[in-house]
C-alpha cells in the first residue's frame, strides 16, 4: 500500500491505496465520488473525465498515486453553493443529454475546452470534445450547450451557432 494526499473537490484526503489503483476507482470506491463514471476502462469514451491540477484527464488512465499532492475536481465539485456551473446549466437547458452516462465526462471536458477557448465555433467545440463519446445524442445539443455556456460565462446572451438542425 502507498499513502497518498490528494485534494478532491476542495477536501483534503489522505488514504492508503494499492499502487495499481486507477484514479477513477479511488474516487468512486474510496471517496464515494460516483458521479465520475467508469465507461470503458480503456480511455476511449471519456466518461470518467475529471480535472487534475486544472487540466481535464481521463481518470481511467491515471493512477491514484500519480494524483498524490494534486488537486482533483469531479463533476460533484463544480457546482458552487448549490448553484449549477454554467456548463451544467446549459446542458440541462439545451437538452445536451439523453441517458446521461457520458454527461459528467462531457461536462468536465467542455469546461476545460472553455477555459482554453472561451468562444469556440461549432467546429472547435466538436474538436474539443472529440475524446468523449456519446452514444445517444448525436452531439448537436451538446455543441449548442457548450456555446450557450460560453456566452453565459462571457457575460453575454447565448449566441450558439446552429447548423439548421432542430432540437
């Protein structure tokens, strides 16, 4: 066993973990952060995306010991004082989800995208989330949600581009 110290969603944790424990399993099984889902365990789907030291990572590709000394933010940690993060709110309002399985990872990847590109075009949103798979939505409303969130985060009215598709 190896002892790690990691701050998750603003709370410091010191735990013993097997050196081979994946971050996703540590978050879910030891900390109860079940909003971070296991989709494929092979890094193909992105459902397990979290932020590690401010960058989006697929937590099935990171060992818990690699997060030692780091800061992890999960889907459960992005709402502030009961108020949804603008990306969460936009996914809800723009119907950017169906079954919801990919949604935590998609939201975390979208937040990372908007941090790097606060006003992405439709193409840039699609490229920015391409490591996250959704098998239900067809992505159109996800793209609209990210662009609406971008507008809200910039303090302007939602200005999501559309390609003529209806929701």
